[in-house]
């Protein structure tokens, strides 16, 4: 018998894409990462991949180092500990909710989607390959 939120050994997870919007006035964006959260496993992670060619195509003057730093910061918040800054003491769910909050920055989260997985870390890699790379 499966418990609430679990089916055949799989748990509910949530994910959101990380989008890079180099020129807000033009509204163009591309995917550069994925956030994955699984409450049942107290798991949150970010996997990122910045396609510098896409970034330069949308904005030849883009601050590549700044975008990379923003993506690394998201990964740090997910990792917790010192890398998470003020969110260091927050649980995985709270860090995820903070990261998916709408913001007006070059790196911003997309809408949240759900699914079922037996391995949230593997799911993050699968989604990165499918939706980002």
C-alpha cells in the first residue's frame, strides 16, 4: 500500500527551470538550469548549464561572469551550509520556495511543475539534459 504523495516507491517532486533574460526590454530568454525539490526526502538541488553562445547571441555585451555567479549562487542556496548565506539554517522546502519566488533579475525562475520520482538527484540530471542542454 502506498502512502500519500508516494506511488510504487516514487515520491512527488517539484521543479522549476532557471531562465536567463539578458535584455528584459526584449523579453527573450533561454533555460540555464533546473531547481528540483522533493519534500519526502528533504531534498533540494539546482543543476545549471550556461550556454555562452546563446547568451552572446541574445546580448553580445552580456555579463557572462555575472550570470555564472548568479547561477552558482542558486546552487549554493540549494546546497545549504555556508554557501547558502542567510538561508543556511532554512530547511530544503523553504530554500526552494525562496528560490522560486518571482524576481526581476537576469536569472529568474520559471513556473513550478510536479512529477513522481524514485531518485530526485537523477531527476535533476534528467531534466537538465532534457530541458537545458
